[in-house]
C-alpha cells in the first residue's frame, strides 16, 4: 500500500514538472506580506500594482522592449485585436518549447481574424531569445526586459511557472488563464467569432 502511494506522489510531481517550468530568480514572497497587500513597482515608465492572479479581472498594462529595442505597450497591442494571447515563456523551458508549435498553429489559423499574441520572454540572453523566436517561427509580438524571473512583469502577473498563458479581450478583460494545447485552440475558436 505504501509503495503505491509513493509511486502516485512521484508521478504527480513528475507530471507537474513536465507541464511547467518554475520561474528562477522570482523574488520570494515576504512572509510579512498579506495576500492582498499591494506594492508599487515600476515597469518601463508606468507604475504597476501586482495582484494575485485570482484577483485579476483586467489585464495590467506594461511596456517592454521588443527584439529590435522598440517599446511595446501591452494595452496598445490588446486594443488592436479581438482577442490577445499573453504568453510568458523562455527558451530554456521544455514545456514552453512544446507549446510553441501549438501557438504557431493558432496564430496561423486565427491571426487574420483578429487574434494577436504578445510573448513575454523570461530569457536573460538576448541571443537565446532572438534565436528561439526565429527558429520556432514565432511571428507575433515578442517583448522582454531580459531580467528573467526578476522582471517586474513576472510579479505583476504573479507568474509562478511557465508557460503562463492568458487570453485577453480588446477591452483588456482576462477571459482565460492557464489553457494550453487543444483547450487553448478551442477557446480561441469559440471567442474569435
């Protein structure tokens, strides 16, 4: 009986590890912070307030540089599309790399119908980030501050593991969080109209 229980625990731990990558360098939560306490942080030139993901109803705006160094504002991108996928990922994350072909397929199928994607790379190497975007055919907007898990945007969206995917409508409302694979594709198909 104990052997079966131990095997189940190992299997669950392995399944979680295969499905997502922990975000390295993410600042640990101070034990004196309450779950609802809000601290100010700056991302780009804008003040942002991090919140627990469960509390998010509206996407929080931020501005980061794209691969060419151009400033990109999340809400400006969101307003251009019917639906926007916000994808937190990194080149060193195997589950992220397994999800990329699905995102490429979704973008190819629905990009002309009003779907946008904003990828937020948690890479710290610009070369790794840029080479992965090019080699994987990620044709959508890509941004990063190259701070990895220490990026203020990671805290803003309470990103604990990646891939971390949100679906946002043109008004900035978060419609879904955590969908990947077929579930994400079906959700997009249902909401792109």
